[in-house]
């Protein structure tokens, strides 16, 4: 039997293509959008698994749908500074290609990949116009460069990063958004040099005449570590969006909205199945997942939803139905987790075996008298493992 594509994310975050199924963070998204009229530097934080990555990858895309923002998502990799430069270098050719197609009178549909969207939703236009007027009445200009953020100290320039951001803006005439996801990795895996260089680079970008919004996304427990960067970024913690965990009641409401949307999307079985659910099932699911706690773990929720989906698929692969009867035979939360994490553990063991192989190869280099760089590479790999 062919496995159907599940709408549930398990351990993955929501992406722009999932925006129709992303619910529950409207308040935080509105708060973020209000901040962009006042500052160029925003921190998004929350507990692990609360949906921070989903907010910046999907929630913002849902409200900017499709918007006039030029956004780049940056993950650390080996170094945030190197990754930022690499992402900008990769983005510029796509922007140039897009512009050349438009100048040539061709449709943007002819592009293999759409780097940035440029048609703002009418409802979004109205909302932004209203927020802009409120900002003017409060005495703040719409350009973050004219905001009340503290004056930045002078720092050395970072020419290529700045030139790339300026070039992207000059070609698209849209604010450039740099979204740094899982930013806590600069503290857990990075060096002081990486942190200082990053802070200086961002300080320089915030001085550009071209508008550039920088968003740092990280876990709650690392927010205090940002204080060290305030020497170069004085306004770093002035604008913070914090994501609170979902309560059981809010989770129930979100599930009802999500399930209703899945019913609508699959009405004509574009993915090979139709979907339905009984009205009481969202509450049954939340009762099982919350286990009488004040908040719902959204990661566990997604894992459980995936288990229900596969169980319903076995019953009828052409019509996925979340029913009370299905809930009666569904595994308890602990049982569902045990099976899921057994699979994940096997995957991690395989990954560790591969890393040990790399480790052994590096060690062999050192024994064979490799250059000092090899020793540093080994020490770094050993510490990480």
C-alpha cells in the first residue's frame, strides 16, 4: 500500500508551503509586524519545541503572503558569519535572474525557483497601512533607521556582506530580512571570536541606508547570553517576541481549525485521500497529550497526530477519518512515543557511526604527521562528539 503524505510535522518545523495549516500564532505575528516599524533588530524566543522556527518560516510567510519582503533564512552550519555570507552570495544570482526576466517581459512563472515574492495581499496592505498610520501618530517614522533605538558605536565595515544586502535591496526595492534560526548555536558551538565578529557585522548592516531587518531566533535559556553582544548592538533586547506554550484549551481550538482546513484542502483528494474528523476528537487528543498539565508539548502533539494518521490510513487509505472509535484503539501517549523514538534512535546510532568514522580518519591524519590544522580539526570534532 502506498503511504499517504501526512499533513503533520513530527519533529520538523512548518515551512512556507504549510502556511494554510499553521494556526495559533496570530498574536505573536502581529506583535512582530508592529515591531518592524520601530526597529531593525528583533529577538524571537521561547522554550524548545514551542514553534519558533515555524513562526519565522511559516507564520510570517502567511501574513506577508505573498509580500514585498526579501527574506533569507540562515542556519549556523559551522559558523554564522560564513553561513550569512554564503546565503547572500547564493541569493543574489537568483535575484538578478528574476530581475532580468521581468525586464525581458517574461513571466516570473518561467523561473525555475521564485527567490522572493512581490505581490502583497490586499488585506495585508490594509493592515500595514493602518499600522503605519499608528506609528506616525506615535511619533515614530516607518523606517527603522529613524526609530528610537540607541545609537550604535562605530565598528569596522564588513564590505561584502553589506554590498550584497545593498545590491539585493537595490534590485528588488524591498526590505531585506535576515532570519537567524537556532541562534543559540553561536553560544553552544561557537567561539567568542565568532560572536564578536557577528555582532560587529550586524551593527554595520543596521547602519546601511537600505532597510535591513535582523531577526535572532533562540531558546529562552540563551537570551541572557545576548547581553555580551550589547556592546556592539545596544538595542539588542529592546524588541523581543516571546512564544508562550499552548494551553490545552488553545490547542483544542487550533486542532479544530487545522482539521477543518485539512478537510477543505483534501475535499477532492489531491493527495490521494479525503479527510474527516468527529467534533469531539480534538478534545480527546488534547486530553491524551496534555496528561493534565498546564501546557501542551507541541512536539509530542505532532508525533501523536502522525500516529493517528497512520492508524487511520491502515483502516482506509482513501479516507482518513479521526473518529472516537479510532481514539479507543489508538496507542497511549507513552506507547506511541516509545515506537517513534526507537526509530529515531536507530537513525542517530547510524549517524554516530558515520561520525566516528570521520573521527578515526582525522586521528589517522594526526598519527601520520598531518599539518597542525588537522589536529585542530580533530580536537573540534572530538569536542563536538
